[in-house]
């Protein structure tokens, strides 16, 4: 019957859509599942094990089994004045590292986005330190900051000035490791900002040029607002990276001088776990650091969402 034939024909596209949808789901699951398994095995499982270990007292240099002590590791950490000093040092290092990396990266990107001779070579030189290991850069910068024969000492000596006490003054030591990290990480922020600048809307720039808008105003009113998503992305990634800096600090200062003047939370995790053999206490510090990073990231995401809604 004509009516039935039309009904059957009308159902065929829907059946095909269902089959296509099921096939897409199967393919998507097959592609995602291996990554999900790796994420569970190498990220979430260690995270859960670390949190569980933080409630135990376990000396990794001893044959004695771990003993459950509840929140004692957290209470001990919170009641130590040294812990809050390390938190303050971590905050100082992170703020200056993030701010310095992003500002200098943006400045270099603005300069090298112009048609200059040799800009490709300069771009490669700026990015090169990012792919070098932090330990190697730390060793190299030891010669730069060395008070006896370092590059800075030599340059300042030629104009009659003494080199700062980078290895004996807590303030200068923190400046030294922060500057070294900024130099290493500069290539990353530079490349991301450069890619963002090359993707900006040209019509807005042309309109600003037609209106003869001053360069400074053009940057603040036209360029910078378009870079807001990139800046948000970099603020999170550089923040997370700076909180995990270990190699530069370990090579250049080993957490010193004068005790723990350049020790950050991640370096405290290393010292407590592998130097003092207190794996449970180190796990507690790592958990505190994880929770702090989680809160900061959530706050940043919420702030970005509010800005996008405006």
C-alpha cells in the first residue's frame, strides 16, 4: 500500500541515524578508554594512595610497618612556624614567577610579532631554554650568579660595584632561583602569546589605525581584551608549573641558604620524604599542596566564567 511504503521510507533515515550514532559512540569509547585507563592508573590511583598514606607514620628507611596516626601529620605541619614560612616563600616565588614569565613573554611576543630581520632565529633562541632540563639550567646559572667568578660579578666589578650575596642572603637567593625559572619558562609564555597575537582580528586593528588611536590605548583597549582567554590559560598553566619547580631549587640552593630560605612546598615534600625518610608526613604536605592548587584553580575558573558572562 502506498501509505505503508511511505511509512517505511520515512523510518529508514532515522534507523541510519541510530546506527550511525551507536557506531560513533563505540568509536569514541574505544579512543577514550585507553587514555582513561592510563589516567586512572597513573594519576588518580597515586593521588588516592598519597592521601591514604598521609594518615600514617611510615619511616621508609626502617623495616617497621606503617602505623595509622590519623590527622597527626596535618596537625604537626599546621603547628610548625617553619611550615607557614615555607608557604609564604612558595607564595612569593609563585607570584613573581607567574607575573614575570607572563609579562616578559607578552613583551617579547609584541616585539617579535613585527616584520624584523632575523626574527625567526630570535624566536628560536627565546624558546630554546624551555626545552632544556631545569637541572642543566640550574648548573649553568650557578656560573652566572657565582660571587667569585660569575658573569654578574664580572660585569659589576668592571663598573666598581660588588656582587650581591646570592648564596648567603635569603632575599637574593630567592631572587636568583626566581629569575632562573623565569628565564627558563619565558619561551613557553612567549610562544603562546605570539600564536594568540597572530590570531587576533585584523579589522579591529585597522579600525584603530584609521581612528589614529595611540599605540598605548590601542594595546589596552583592542589587543589586551582579545588576549584575555590566552592570559587566563597561561595563568593556570604557569601557576601549576611554578608550584612544581624542584630541579632548579635543588641544584642552585638545595632549599637554603640559612636553613629553608628558598624551600617551597614541593621541595619540602622531597626533604621530608627522601631526606628525613618520613613518607607519611611528606604525603600530608603533598595533599595540602594539592588542595591549595585545587582551590586556586577553581577560583580562577569561576572568575573567568564571570568575566565571560559580562
